[in-house]
C-alpha cells in the first residue's frame, strides 16, 4: 500500500510540475533527453524487479522442499524406532515432542504470534532426540542396524532443518535495496506524469501501472516470509507427519 501511494503521488506531482514548468523546459530536445533517461531507469528497474522476484521465488521453493524433506524424514525415523521395539519408546516420545514443537513454532498460531524456524527450543529438543537414539543398547545385529539407520536419518533431519533456518535468514530482502528500487520507480512515475495530460484515461492508466508494480513489490516481500505471509508454505506435510506420530 505504501509503495502504491508513493508511485501514485509521484505521478500526480509530475503532472503538477509539468503544467507549472515554463514552455522551453518541455521543448522537443528536452523531452528527448528525458525520454532517454526514462528508458534507462525503466530498464534498470525492470531488471532489478525481475531479479528480485525470481530470487525470492527460488528461496521460497527451496524452503518448501526442505519442509517436505523434513516431514518425510520424521516419518522414516519414527518407522525405524518403531521397528527397534519398546526400548525406543523414549526416543519416539522425543521425536513426537520435537516435531510438534517445530509445527507450532514455524507456523504462527493464536499462541505463537511470530514464526520462528530457528527457535533454540527446537534445536534443544533435536539434540535430546539424538541423545535418546545414541543411548539405545542394541542386543543383536538387527537392532544395531536399526540404530545406525535411525542415527543417519536423524543427521539428515538435523541437516535439513539447519538448511531451512539458513535459507530463511538469507531470504530477507535488504531494506536499502528496496528503498533504492522504489526511489527509481517514483522518479519514473513522476516523469510519466510530467508528459501526461491530467485526464481520466491517463490517471486510470497510471493507477493501474502503480498497482501492478506495487503487487510485484508485495510478492517479493511475501516470498521473503514464507511461513507467515499470504502465500505461506503449507503446513500440511509436517501436520501429516505429526499426526502419523500420534500414540
């Protein structure tokens, strides 16, 4: 909304200044120079805007894949511990507690207002789970193989979670970058208004253009918050894994 207001105000100010400027400031030569400048700014802005959308969408897709991988590993780990037998009951309880906590902290709810994929409590529960698995005392080759499998899946699970956390931290768009981009766009819309006549058709066109660009900025910011935005990553895979762990 703020981006739209800035762009629209820039266009309207351009119209006001266009009517107030002396005639010689809007001569053919002056207009040619300004049109060249508009083309340059428009090209740079379009390239940067496209790059940001592509980068943000790529990070969003990577984090969604990590959620799918984490959910699959949780089910596989629970299966290995279940095959181990009753001795792995404490490890399965720790897995259930870790998965449930991750689900509640990654996706905001009425109890948890802020999405926290990097909450230290989740890391602590994950370490406890690993300790429970290592504490198992295999009595035969089958149990030793199941313990080794469980430890490998736990390592894969921890790696996927750390990667998810790192991708979430890297996904944020630096504020100065957005400020510079929006500044370019405001200047561009001001130049649009400078050459435009203040009539309903022009104002409607500029409004639609400003709204379109604002939606692109919104997409970038929303993709940067994949667990709390309008297009947030679905919690269904992890929810399904947690339900699978129900005793």
